[in-house]
C-alpha cells in the first residue's frame, strides 16, 4: 500500500500544499513519527481520515472511512 500511495503522491510536485483533518504538524510531517493525536471528523463514522492535496494544476482528495 505504501508503494501505491507513493505512486499517487509522486504526481504532485514540490510546492504542493497538503491539508488533513488529522492533528499532524509541519509542512512535511513524518507520518510514522507523528501518530494520530486528534482528528476533526467530517462524517458520522468513528474515524474518517484524509488528505486534500492542492497545487496550481489540480486538487486531489484521499480519504479513508472506518465504519464500526
């Protein structure tokens, strides 16, 4: 899955802005070093975590919903 994620994110050049509803800090957070501390859910699911990736040419949304 990491290789697949890297393939998807590789299409976004330097200068791309990445937003998330997870409490990560910094412009380039290390997702292994910074665990999920808090999140702002956008749905009624227990955990919905995602990235919104924006550059001058496109916007992408990557989301995961944990329905329990």
